[in-house]
């Protein structure tokens, strides 16, 4: 990591100096191409630029020695450099198709090893098979302004994730600088302005590089008195830190608390030793976004003792995430490697030394992992007669020669015995880019026993499919039969199951409809790869009888997971289907009977309850009525007696105008004049009170018809008024709401033949629900202006219309939505809290109106618009009242 980092930082420094000093376009192109080569670790680097909608190769740098791969080697041992202007498609020494693809897709393309080169159909890659390459397009404002290409012919894994990330930064800066210089030189300049223009151009290049740099370029100064400041910060601070350049000192506050101490210590150490400053740490931006950054800077001591760092800050968040993913991937691979059952797996380096050895290798070859590590392949498990050929084959392969093909081999066990294995090999680069050979060995010593077991399994399978209680067959991808069981061959009249091989549906099915349906189903399964199971179809037999067949088909997959055919089977399920149909019908009948029984049970329970209630109410009314009648009947006599007494007193006053003093005191004490006047009002209040009690008793007696089983002609208004009388307490004003107003708009109604008690029950349920809804509304608004302006109200309207009586009970409560309204008359449905409603009231009311009386009960309501219950009853005369009695 540190070596790569030093290389990239050195390359960036030389690039900035080259851009600042550039006076000639071709010279800058050459210098930057050499720098990009040295920064990459590749063997050659090319720069491709667009011109007139075509792409031209402008520069190619070729490494000639190991020193050429160091940036600090320039320019003394510079790589071979060639400047040209040749069209890309005319360069046979380049993968032009790959580079054009990278330009078109505007993304980097690379290959970690030569085997991957077949991904692209490029003649150059097929012929030369370079071990590592990378093609990086430079995108500015959606346009590709340059292509960089690096290649290493013999070394795999050159371009790691960190290297690609760093090269992307360098490539972008170099391409932008080249593009700017080319545009500057295309602009005319007066001869006298040339020196000034060059300085101005260099400054512009540096400024543009700072602004376009995908990170932060900065200067940081630590004065001798300990004060700190940033003399220069590029605009990248806005993107990376979400800070303006002048706010950069706040960046210290964004460092994660666990890293701040080490960060400050690294600054102090760099200041003391004047060594390069390097630190990686997480930050949290002002917006809360977590990031990882890398800070690298070179310190210099100023004349006044201050330390000045010139450095760069890079966003390495993605690199850290990739690093974590690689660690997790490596851990998963190790877990799989060591615990892979039945497959011996070993890893050898390019010198054939054992690097790793899994548990299955110990099982097959007898060596423990500790015994095997570090040994040579040829000394470990290779027999003497194979030793030299194996050494030569492995050495040739790791140096780019032909791969070792898989084969059956006889290798050595620790005890000297031979182990027959099927061995497969492949090369992968390690983290240093060095090739490692992976060997996967499968023990074949039990192969004969396995083949015998396979034959027995085949026979068992044939026995199983031939004893299945149904037909079974299998077809290839072209829907041609490849086999069947004996059951199907007997149905088709074939001598053996093998006679079906090579036939199609058209050869064995008679109906065109069946052929079409079967072929369509088969093609659907082949195309989708999805099974179709348990498809039941009715078929008409030749004799006219109908049978049901249950068919299932599943796709057959090859080793690659591709569909290679299908397997199908069917069985006659006629008896089962007939039983299912009969069971379904019986279930429906039982469900209906259960529903009827539940409804009847609910009705009986409710009827019994209301009957008991009616008897109780009638008894209470009778007990109250007797004393009230006695009181009311004696009021007139009491008035007569009192009038006689008051007349006698008046006679005494006339005869004895001056009674004795004792009598006068008594008259004053009892205020005889007031008593005579107030007693008349008292008698009148008693009369009104007893009349009120008589009205309540009458209402109770009327409501007590709940237990009456006979149909009678009744006045519906009396039933409604009785219900309202009983509910008078709930209608009165409360502390938290005003009185619920009742508006009665009664029409002229004839007496109706009906069950009076049951209708009273309906009135009670509906009006009680209206009161509940209005109380819910009033609780929500209490005594606010909305309630005062529109007080709670129940309006009752009665009319006769074309042989029916219509009653409407309307409230201005909160209303209800459609979902609630649709279930309003369902048994046990309630919107009230648990314990406050059974959900039976409206359901029973609906049965009373619709089923018992042949009428209708409906509700219209919208949220916020109240609710209206509409009851319609037929005008039943005395002659047809028996119909109601029978329906009840």
C-alpha cells in the first residue's frame, strides 16, 4: 500500500511540475505519458486523443528495465517514448476493439489474467493474451476527451483496486491538462505576449488542475507558536468535507474521535522529523455522511521556523469498502476451502511449494496440514515416474505456457500406496499478483463400487417408475419422447416402454385439441423452466363417460442448469374428484344449515330475552299504575275537601273578624293567605306529575308488547313515542353536551298489522345507535361553537307510499364509511369497544323487518354526513295478516 502510495504521490508531483512548465503540446504529451507509465507498474502506456470525430494514438511509452518503473527515474533513465498521430483502428499492436468499447460505454475495462481476454472479441487479445491490461476513458461534462491504455504482457494482477483508483485520478488530471494546452496552442497569440502568455497559461493550468482534482490540494502551516492555518485549499474541500476552503480548520472537528489523537500525533511526528506525513482516518461531514480519507503531504521548514506541508487529501471510502468486502470474501473462501467435503484441494506457489491444504486432502493423502505445508508438490504426492513431467508442466504453465488439463491420475498416499483421483487445476493470482496453482482432486478409488451402485440405482428407479399408480414419461428439448413407464405403454397399446422413444404427441394422441393443449403446455415449461403441478383436466372417453386426469410436469435440467427436456406423469383421479364435488356440495349444505341454526339460535335467545324484558316491564308498569291511579283519582276529592275547609275558614273570618290573640298568632305563623293561594298550585303540580307518570306507565305497557306473539293492528306512532319516552333520560342535556333534539314529522298512517313488540325492539335498536353516534360526535367537540350552531338532532319521518309505510330515522352524527356501512347488518359486527356492544341489534332488526314482516331495512351514510335508516313495511290488512303470522 505504502509503495503504491509513494509512487502515486511522486507521479502527481512530477505531473504538476510538467504542466506548470509546459510550453509545447507534444512535449507535454510525451512527459505525461512517461509519468503515467511509471505510476502504473505496466510495461507500456499509450495515450489516445480524439480529432475530427476520429481517435488517434498520440504517444506510446515502453518500459525497458525495472528502473523505468520508478517515477523518480525520470528523465535520466526514461522509458522508450514514441510520439505519433496514427488512427486507432490502423494500429495492429493495440486491442482497438476493446478501447473503442471503453470509449463507447464510458467506463474502464481491464483483464486480471489472459484467460479472461476471451470476454472481448478482439484479435489482438486472442493473439497476444496479455496477463494484465487496463483501458481508462477520461470523461469531462459527459464527453470522452482521452483514452489511456496500460498493459503488462507477463504479469497478472498488476492493476489492483487501489492502483485503478489512483490511475483514474492521475489520468483525469493529465488528460484535462493536455486538452487545455492543445486548446491554448490553437488560439492565436501576439509574439510580444508569448512569455507573459506562457506564465499565464501555466497558472491557469495549475488553477484548473486544482479545481478539477478529485480530492483536495492544500498547504498547511504550523507556526512556531503553535498556531495553525491553511494558506491554500483547493475547491475540492466543498465536495469532500462540505466545507468552504476558508473553513478548512474546521476539518479537524470532523475526524472520528477514535482517530483524532493518532492524527494529531502523526502531524507532530512529521513536524519533528520532516518526514512525509501520511494518515488514513474516517470523518463525518456536516450533513452526517461518513467517509474515509487519506492525507499525504511533504513538509518543509521555513526560514521563520514554521513547518509548511504541501499535500493532497483523497476520498478512499470506496476503497475501504472494497477492502472490507475482500476480507470477507477471503474469509468465506477459506471456510469453504477447508471444509469442502469429498474434494481434496491444495494451493501451490509458482515454485510448486504447498501454500494451503484442506481437510479433505488429509483424508485422501494421509498428511496433516502441518506436515504438508511448505513441501514441494513433487516430493509430496507425485510418484517418481511422474516427477519430472509434472515439474516441467507446472513451470511452463506459470510462465504463460499451456494449461494442465484435468485427468485421472494415480498419486501417492503418505503410507506409499496409490490413490486414484480425478485432478483438475487452475491458476489464480494472489494478492501480490503472483500466480498460484489450485489443485482439486476427487477420490476415484470407490468408482467401481459407485458404478455398481449406480447400476443398482438405475434398476431400482426403473422398478419404481414401473410400479407407480399412473403414467410417466419424459421428453427432450424438441418434445420428442425419450422414455415412459409400463403403465403408459399399456394404455397406448405398445409392447414395451421403449417403443415410445422417438415419437411425439401427434403420434400417440387422437384429438387435435389434446395435441395442441399438450404441446402448448410442454413449450411453456421448456421456455420458462417452471413446473406445472396438479393440473386437473376433464376428458371425455370414447364411450361417453367423463374422467378426470391429474397431470404434473417438471423441467429437466442439464449440468449447466439449462432446460434439456421435461418429465410428466398423470393419474386417473375420477373417483377423488367425484368425492370432492360431493363433499363440496355437502359442505355448502352444512355451512348453510349451520348459518341458519346460528341465526335461529340468536333469534331465540334475543326473543327470550326480550320476552322476559317485556314481562318485567309489564309487571313494573302494573305495580306503578295502581298507586298512581289511586293518587290521581283522589286529587279531585282532595280539591273539594280543601275548598270546603277554605270556605269554612272564610265564614269564621266574617263571623269573627277579631279572633282571639292566639288564633291571630297562629294565622300569621302559617301565613294563611299564602297557604290558600299556593295550595291550589300544589294541587295542580300533583295533577301534572301524576299525568306524567301515567304517560310513562302507558309507554311501558305499550313497549311491554315485546312478549306478545300475536299479530295485531297497532299505531306505529305509539310505538315510536313509547321508545322515545323510555330513552328520554339519554336524550336530556348532560354536563358535556346539550340536549339531543328529536324532530317528529309524522304523516297520516293507518293501523298496521304486525308484531308490535318486535317493531318496538327495532325502533329501540336504531334510535339507541343514533344516540350513540351523536354522543360520539359531541364528545369530539364538547360544547364548542360547532355543537351550539348545529346541535345533535334525530329526525323521525313517517309516510305512506304505494301500499307501503316508510319510516326514516335520521341523525346528524359522524356518519360511517362504505366498509362499515356494507357490514352494518352482519351478525356480531360492531364498531363499539369490547363490552359495549354485541353486534346483534341491527342484525336482528334486519331479520324482524325483512324476514318476519316482509319489509326492508337499509342505511345511507357518508363520513361526516350523519346516517339515515329507512324502514318500509307493507300495508297489511286484517284479511292478510295471517301471512305475517305464518312467516313469523
